[in-house]
């Protein structure tokens, strides 16, 4: 018997903990002198709202996709610029090598004289 009572108490406590209720009592005096009392009771559930969670997750996914696209654009741009810089370095190295070869030829000719 005590087990059933304890189980019933535990279940009722857990059911109560999932809801919050708020009671407001409004008292108004009518022009004829009578008093009217109105009781407003509102209940709020503390359970998670899956629709709100799903909407938040969807928004986060959209923001991540936009960020990923921006990163891809920057990487493509950087790749193009790096390729161009590499070609410029290659051209500069070729020009420098030509100058060194010409200088070496001039030195050989000077040594022959």
C-alpha cells in the first residue's frame, strides 16, 4: 500500500513539474456599486517545443551554408591570385636567369681577350 502511495506521489510530482500555472484575480467595481471578480488561470508548459528547435537548427544550417559558400569564393580567389603570383615569380626567375647567362657570356668574352 505504501509503495502505491509513493509511486502515485512521484508521478503527480513529475506531472506537476512539467507545467506552470499562473492565477490572476481581477476585481472591478461596477457603476451600480456591485463588485465583479474575474479569475484568469494560465498554464505554461516547460516541455521543449520541437518546432522552435527545428526552426533554430534550420537557420543555423542556412548560416553555415552561406559561410561555406563565402569561404569557397575566397579560396577560389586566393587560388587564382596565388597561381598568378607563381607565374609572375616564374617569369621573373626566367628573366633573371637570362641576365645571368648574358653576364656569364660577357665574362667569358672578356677572359678570352
